């Protein structure tokens, strides 16, 4: 009977020892991961706030596509930039972001930057470039449903009077 107690106690102690090692190892790996994550957050600039980026950090930043939805404040077609007003939910404030357009930018509902006007609402995917500037990858201008386009003359309703549309039964 005492042998059984010794075996049970030994197995229990060994199990606790192994569990302690595993727990300590997980704790150490989590502590190492936290500084890496914090350093990545420090590298990512906020929209509209250019930051100097090292070439080693450039690859990580360029691969992260971000998104913004807002109203166009101004368009500078010559400089290929758009200023967009958007609501930042993190700070509960309205902000503006300057976005550069390049030859790789894809447009939806418009053909070029020339068709984008102030007060347009757009959705945009962008990246932070090597110099810390914001570069548009995809711009989608939202079309309002309330705007009606005029019908061609042949489809327009007739304005003639006196034409009866009543069909009499037989």
C-alpha cells in the first residue's frame, strides 16, 4: 500500500514539474512576441502622417493594404493627389488624408482622376509607400441612386395631349 502512495506522489510531482516547464516556456515565447508586435505598431504611420521608413521595414509596410471611405475634399489632377475627409473610429474624430495616385491605381465607376470631383464619396484601398506617403491602389467612386440620367428622346414619355390610351372591351 505504501508503494502505491509513493508511485502516485512521484507521478504527480513529475506531472507538475513537466507542466511548470511547459507553462514557463509558453510564457517566455509570449513575452518575446509582444515586443515584436509593439515595434510593428510603431512602424505603421497613421493615414496622412508621413513617417521615415527604413528599407527593412519598407517590405512589411507595402504589403499591408489599408482602406478608407469618405468624401473628396479636393482633387489636384496635375499633382495626381486627392484629399479625402473620413471619420476615424479609433479617435472618434473627422480627419483628412492626402492620397497619391500612380499608374497602377485601379478605378471603379470612373475612368481617371479627372472624373473625380469634390463632394464625391469614394472607397479606397491604399498602401503606405517607401517615403511614408499614401498611395492609392484601388479607388471606387460611389454613385448615388437618387440621380436620374435623362432618357434618350425615343424613350422619353410623350408630351402630346389628346391621345387616348383607353382600350374598350367588345
